[in-house]
C-alpha cells in the first residue's frame, strides 16, 4: 500500500445532515446513486434512507427535469445524508437544485460547456459554499477531439500509451473546464473520469492525480450486473487505492444500489482504508474433506451477524479440522467442523463441541457474548 496522495479537501453537507469531508486526510468515503425517479418524492426519500442505513456517506440523485429539482425541496428536509444533484444538459437544473438546498453539484463538461452557464453555477455554489464534481466520463468528451491546441501538445506526451488519445483529450478538457472555476477563484472541486474499461480507469486517474490536487471520485461506469461488475469495478479501484489514489468511491451495478454501498465499504475495509463496522467473516471454500453443510451455514451466519453485530469481530467458519484450528486461533470467534459437529473457539480457546444443528445458534451466542465483553472493556 502506498501512502495516500494528499489532496485539497472539500466538504459536503451541513449541520443538519452532517458534513462529509472528501480528500485531505479524510477517510475514503462511499457514494451511491438512487435508482428511481427523484420526482417520486416518497420513493426517493425511502431509497435514500435505505442507502444511508446501508452505510452510504453521500447519495446522488438525478435531476433531469424541473419536477425533479422541485421535488428536492420536499426530499432534502427528510433525509439525513448529504445529497448531490447530478446535472446533465440544463445548467438551470443546477441552479434550481442549489436553490432547493442540495449539498453538492455534479457537472459533466461534455454536456454543459457554455462558459457563461458554467460560471453561473459556480457563482451560485460559491455563494452557498457548495462543492462541484467535474465528471469527465469517457463517452461524453469524445466529440471534443481535435479542438484543443493543448490536446495536440499532450498527444506527444502520451504517444505510445495504450489510451494516449483519450488521456490527451481528457487532460485538455479538464484544464480547459477548470480554468472557468479558477478564474472565479473556486477550488472546491472533485474530479472523476469514469469509463467501463478498467485499464482506462487506471490510466486516467493515474494521469489526473499527477496534474491536479483536487480530490478524486473513483468509479467504473456502466460496470454491468453485480456478478461481473464487482470484479470490473474492484480491479481498477483496488489498484488505484493501493497506489494512494482516490478520495471517494462509487461502485455502480445494474442492481439495487445497496449492493454498491456494501461492496464499496467491503473494499475499503479490506484495504484498511476504513475502520470496519460489523463482522469480518472468513470461511473456507469447502472441499472433499467437508464435514457439514458449510455454504448454508456461512450464509446464515453472515445474515444473522450483519443484522446483530456492530463491532469489528473476526469470525471464521471452517469445514474441517485441516485448517480449522489454525484459523480458529487467529479469529475472535471460530467454528470448525468435524464429523457432523462443530467445535467452537473464542480467542483461541475451545468453548463448545455441538451437533451440526446447534452450530448456528451457539456461534451467534458466542459472538454476542464476545461483543458484550468488548463493549464493557
Ligand atoms: Fe477443505 Fe477443510 Fe480447508 Fe474447508 S477447511 S477447504 S473443508 S480442507
């Protein structure tokens, strides 16, 4: 793991919903986006509550129409997490969202290019102390090719690089766009450069991190269903985060965004970039030595412990005695199976030997007792 790259911190939120710092020495935050219509107020509020409960630090909503920004006025007072308005095409939507009290704006340079319009959004954000994310998605900036002198200069810098042409366009576009912000003395900016191509994501963020000190919002766009999108997202994000790059992340799936939050948090826990909340569960993959129905047991243990345990307890569920005792010694609470029974350990000490049908309840009981002991010091 490399040391985290120091970025200029921005702050998202207010006294009522809490402030989430991004960049600087702040922990890497997890973002997601609602999947329903923003103008469907009750459903939108319910989804934001669900995402916040899952651990989302910041939630983004799309505001394609005026009825969506009008809905924000009703939504914002009901939620307890900072909200970002995602604005495409109409700068007016950004102004309306700001007026409604949103906590951050996302602009796409490919869609809102008029300097005067961008300037109005920047001025409105500056007046209210709101940050702006500049998101240069791969698909949205391609039409700018060959327009920028700087891009031609950068072409030489990146000649021979796998994604050289795109990198040149992207850097030139960012420089050009951010000039509008700097002219207005506005620096509360985060940057994203998403693509469905994981290798491009690595190259793009690596190059941006060398040139700008704004916090970076990492993500792979259109990553697909969770089954494949998880690897597509985690491969580049883990690489970048381990290289010290990235201040906030969004994993995106064609699925319930709760999974985006859960998997984003798990990635940060695994890289020790966030302090784990809840159980750290390890389990063996099973093999021909298996002694119990381990897959069912692991799923039950995971679901029950996720609902009950808040402290970062390490739990091991192992299928036989081959690796069981070793893992049991390294875990807070562990079970390894033998001859349709479960041997349960707490901090390396054997505490029980129960039949298979009692394993789950006894393991949960030992986890609860362990958490109580930790809480009471
Ligand atoms: Fe196989 Fe036992 Fe290892 Fe599980 S713990 S993978 S059952 S050897």
